[in-house]
C-alpha cells in the first residue's frame, strides 16, 4: 500500500459516499465498486485509531 496516496483514497471514498447520498441508485453502484481490500483496511485502521484516541482522553 502506497502511503503517499492515502489522501487521494480518502477523498475518493468521501466523494463516493456523498454521491450515494445524492443519487442512491447510482451511488450504491459506485460505492460497491469502491469497496476494495485497501479501503477496508483504511476504514478499520481509522476506526481503531479513533477508538484508541477516545479511550485515552477519558
């Protein structure tokens, strides 16, 4: 995984989610094609990092 393109992947995923909200039928098709192992790893890593940071602040 190329860490230099992390921002591009995040922006692309946010755009796909926004498209799914505006036009659900076409957006869901784009969202299905955007779900790749890389995006799942990034999502899981982000959720884990957010969880750990929130636990640390308590």
